C-alpha cells in the first residue's frame, strides 16, 4: 500500500496509484468552527483519513525603499444588519493614492470597490507595488516536514490576484470591465497583463529549491462560462505559457484552476504547459465538466483534481449518495487520467458523516493493477 504522499505524487505524474486519492479544496474556517470543533487543517484531514493537501506559500522580503513608497492603511467602516463588515484600504504612493473597499462575512471576503478603476490607477500600481527581492521558504518547509508521508504542499504564485495575469487583473479591476477592455482597447490590456506577468516572473526566479509539490495558477475568470476560447487564446495563453515554464524551471508542477466551464478550454490548458486541471465543476454547480469526456480528450496529458459536487453530496446528501457519487467520478477517470477526487469548490456546510463516507469510498476505489509513475515515486523518496 502506498503512503498518501506517494499516492498523490503518482496522480500528479498522471499515473495510477494503489487507490483513488482524495483531498478537499481547502478547509474553510466556518466549516472547521461550526462542524469540526475548531480544529485546524491537519486535524480535519486526520479525522477523516483523507490524503493531506496543505496550502502554504513562501514569505517574501522587500526593499525598504519600495515599502516606503507603498503605504497601506485600513479603516473600519462598520458592520451592517446582515453581518457584513466593510473596511477601506488606502494605499499612498509618491504620486497619488489608490483605494478599495473590502467586505467580509462569516463565510468569505470580497471587494465592493476594486483597487484599480482606470489606466492612471494601474500605472500607479505598476510603478510602486513592491516586488520581492528575497524569499523565505520556512513556512513551506515546515509544512512539508510536518506532513511527512501524509501528503503534499501546494503554493500560490506571487501575483496580485489568484494565480495568472488575467485572473489577477480581473481581481484588481473587476471582471466585466476587464472583458470590455479586451474588446475596446486590446493593446492597453496587453500592456497591463505584461506588467503583471513580469512581476510574477521576477518573483518566480526566487522559487528555485521550493519544497512545494504543486503551484496553482489560473482562476475562475478564465473559465468558458466567463470568457470565450478566443479571448483565452489572446489574453491568457501567452502569459500562462511563460509563467508555467518558469515554475517548471523552479522544479514544481502546475495545476490550472478553472472553477466554472472548462470543456472548451481543455486543449488550451494543454497548450499552456500546465500539468493538471481543476476544479472539474459539474453542470449542477454552474460548470460544464463531463469527467469522462475530459478524460478521453486530454487525460493522457493532464491530471485532474476535483469533480465532486459538494452541494449534492456534502450539503444535501447522505453517506449512500456520497459513496455512489465517488464511484461515478472514479469510473469516469480510471482508465484515462491521473486523478485526485476533491470537492469542486470550497464548502461551508455538510454533515461530517458525509465527509467520512467520501473518504471511505475513495479507499474502495482501487486501481488494478496499480500502475505508479516512476518519476512520482522517485520524488517521494
């Protein structure tokens, strides 16, 4: 029997481990507090006997002069009757100010006013937002040591949004205005995206020797439920290729995160040089993933993470339903793609018995014969 680390690394190398590995797409504080007695990620994974996937990124060091030109202040704006707390962020630079308003509730955080509103704002950001001059892998290394053979460490890129230039720009500027800019002023948008990717590449030069096993790029703004394949080809693919190549140079695998429609993007993700694809969101959750079809088309070139409908399974289901859903995901991918079963997004509610059924069912899904990828096992030693 493989260890969890061997099992996950084999899937990331697009091989077949001893049985179906499983993780969650992050443990939300609300769920940990409400359903699991306030335990941490390690305790939650341990409780259900899942394969651990811990998300930890490195710390960065910045030049003091750069920090002096980027003064960040937060002001509490109060909490409304619905429990939504808002606060104002003001960033002072030598040539002007930027501001955004952030809201937070018991479940998540979002922007109600985005940081960048126009070209002048972007140029302020590009001129003064600090870029790392050094890196500290201590938190990543500590997580790797704490995990031992129980799992893998995932990291996020140095990027002002989620993980790729297009997604990051949408985070800074808002998605709909970004799409309009792509239509009306494509050269200007390319200028913005180039500034973002240049910063990521500079920081990624520091990543060589990272203890992380996987880095997550992309984001929901690149899904085909948000943009077209042609827009992806022009405004995502050229930048993602460069970014993914840099991470490979640093010695870490790459998974592209598209939390929405992805069936029209499968070949484009392959072209980007990514090793894998998540979150394989099914139609019932607003995506369009057909796991069997995706496996048939690109399963020999990409591993997959995700595919489980946590709304129907964890929140609304029962153990018998969860078990059936797990086996369906397994059968859809078992002959074509390396696969890690995972909820298709974060979840905030659900009977812990359903999570236990999820983990138990994965142990029933055995690959015969076990076909480990040699590179994955070598990496695990």
